[in-house]
């Protein structure tokens, strides 16, 4: 997915969450519902998260310099990891704490009609944002399921929006169920239980997101099919006798580093080796366009392999 597509997904999610957040806080103040307050905090975390993702996208576009010779592509991954931590602290911990407080000190939920109206409107906004993200993501599935895409994608913005919006819709369901059960049974503990469920859901999403972004931040290799395309380009010339070593790493969603050692034919002179390596480098970048840096070395296999 292009950075332009990621930016559009982030903007759509930010606007939806901003509108929902304001309406939820108003409804929470009027109703006194802990589940509604938990959902308000959820939307606050989501709105802030979209802003952080946009910061990461913007910072990642900075050109390489002496301090960061490979550029700033991993800013995307860093800020997505910050989003996961924020989601856990602001969303999950506070929601669970508020729910426990409601269980200990239950109180009547007021203006339930307003609260339910806001939650239903939230469904519409969150559903629209999630649909927009899914439509864009489907263009990059290449036969994968949505979950497989989340596991293997190198684009943190789309992963985060998909997980956040899916959790938001589920959280809204918890909040609505908690409000209705509390209203019709008169047992306010259901409102507190809904808040705890929302917090647990956010903790789960934060965990999944943190695991995925940590792996990207540390440095992930390209997917197997992309690796095979790179190998094909490296070994295509008949002068290449053997691929001794190949290492790849994503420096960003659309930036890849490739290093390789090649055993070349023994009858090549220095000029021909230099020309051949340049040709192979160009072929690698053509085979997999995200390759921004390609370092090739002519070498001989260890004696034990000869």
C-alpha cells in the first residue's frame, strides 16, 4: 500500500474517532455510565493514535542524512509501537479501573436514551471508517485473509486502523449490552462489567499490535515470494555460479535493504565484475521495486564447499 493510501486511511479514521469521542464524552457526562466513559476513553485513545500515526508517516519521509544514512522509514514502526502502548495505558488500564470502581460503588445510569443514541451513531462512524480501510487493504491482500495480512503486512498504519476499528465496533457492542442489561434488570454491575470487557479487549488489541510493530521495528525480512524474486534476479546471469548469502530487511513499508554474496565465474576481470554487479543490482530493484539499497559482494565459497 502506498503512503498516500495510508494517509487517507489515517485521516478517515481520525475524523470518525474525533466526532465519536466528543459525542461519547457528552453522553457519558449526562448518563453517568461507566461503560460509556470507557468507550469515551477508547475513542480518545483512538483519536490520539491516528495523530501519532500521521506523525510517524510524516517523519518517515525525511531524506537520509549523515546520522541516518538509510533514511527515517522506521519512524512508521516506532510511532505504531507508541500507539500500542498508548492504547494499553489510556484505553485498557483506565477502562478496567473504571469498571472495577463501578462494581464497588454502583450508581444509576441516567439519560440512557442519549447514551444509546450516541453508541448507535458510533457504530455508523466506526463502521464507515473500518469499511474504508478494508476496501483499501483488499487491494493488497494477494489471496491472503485479513488476519494473514495483519500478520505479514509491513504497513503499520493499515494494521493499526484495522485492529482499532474492529475493536471499536466490538467495544460498542459491549457498551450497548451493558447499558441495556443495567437498565432492564436494575443491576448496575452490568455497566461495570461492560467497562471491564472493553478494557480487556483493548489490552488484547494493544498486545497484538505491539508484537507486530516490535517485530517490524527490530527488522523483518521480506516475504518469501519477494525473496524468491530477488534470488531469481541475483542468479539469472550465467556468470553467477552460486548465491552464497542473502539478507534482507525492511527499513520502512516501501524501503528494503538487500545484501548478498555471490560466487562469480573465475575468468572475469575486475571491470567485468564491476559491470556485472551493477547489472544485477538494477535487476534486483526491477524485480522488487521497494529495494532502495542493494549491496553485492563477489566472493568464493568456503574451502569445505569446493
